[in-house]
C-alpha cells in the first residue's frame, strides 16, 4: 500500500471519527455539581458551548460535560475534549489546551510541554480548512476559561 492511499484512508477514518462524535457527542450533559463552568462562543459562525468540569480537592478533573450548539466540528471537538481531560490533573488539562490549540493553529507551543494526544488526531484535518479552525478550537478555549475560572466568555476572536 502506498503513502497516498494510507493518507486517504486516514482522512476517511478521521472524518468518520468527527462525524461519529458530532452525531453522538459523548458527555453532552449538564453537570449539576460542576466546580468550574465556562461559556464559549464563536461569533463568526454562531457556535455556542457551555463546559462543565468537576475538579476535586487534588486538582484532578473527575468529570466533564458540555451543552451547546454548533457545527459538526465544534460539537465533535467538545466531545473529544471531555473524553480526553477526564482523570487528568488541572495542569495536564491546561497542557492539553496549549498543545491542541498550537497544533490546530500550526504554531509552536511556547514553554509548555507538548502532549501526545493520539485520539485527537482526527482534528488535524481541520488545518486544511482555515475557516474551520476556530470551530475546532472553541471547546479548548472554553476549557482554558473554565480552568482559570475566567468570568468572561471564551471566544475564538
């Protein structure tokens, strides 16, 4: 099998992962016992998100959920985020924010350790569509706002 075929098969697989998470988002629910909550909005396309986190006394994310509406990429990214950060420390979750946003915007993460997130490779295809990068990063900016307990809505602008 040649590299071009492998690349095409990977794109198809990643597209299927995005569609699966968009159609059946994981953790699409409100956490009534959330300790950290943040809202995010992408003003260009109208994606809206509310992220709920339960962080324990040891600064461990023990649960995550979200509510919102938006495009398939936005909802899939939020779904993947909630699966990824559960059982991570707040510091590790923040490192995920840094790594994912740097990866999707094709920038080098400064000073923060990069995190190997193989299940998030499905989002890499978004880089081919610059107008959709903000859709994919909205959930991650909202995560950062929740972790820092920002009082303002996260935005992709």
